[in-house]
């Protein structure tokens, strides 16, 4: 039985293949800066700081969130950034709980 996440992954993979793009994680500062500048141009913002800058992308990436770029023939065509939320935080940061307080020792 597939989950909604599995179905979304399959749909996204199929769309990328049809469009001839490759979706890659943006883990390097230069890649994140290029993505921030692309989003600035797309949204006609005065600065990446009005949307999401490379520093935020770096922090999101380091904390296990979604930071990707869509490439065709080596050219960056699009970017996506997402904070995955509490379910991801509990896997990424053991002891994390909603409200920002870790459970007391010996409790879950």
C-alpha cells in the first residue's frame, strides 16, 4: 500500500522525466545562492531577503529540510524550499518536542 508521500514522489519523478529536468538537493553555498537569486528574479523581489536567502536555505538544508533545484542541461530552472515540520524534527533532533522543550529524562 502506498502512502501519499510515495504517490507524490512518483508523480514528481514522472513530471521531472517528462520535462527533462533533474531535481537535485542544493547542499553547497554557491548552489543555494544561485537558487535564492533565481527566486528573487522570478518573484521580482528587491532582494532574496524578501523571500528566502541563501543563509536560510543553508540552515534548512543542515536541519534536514527540503532544499532542491531543478536543472536541465546544467542550468538552474527552478528551486523549492520547505520546512518539513514536527514529524521531521523529532527524527532529526532526538528529544525535540512541540513547544521547544525536550521531555524529561525517562519519559517520552
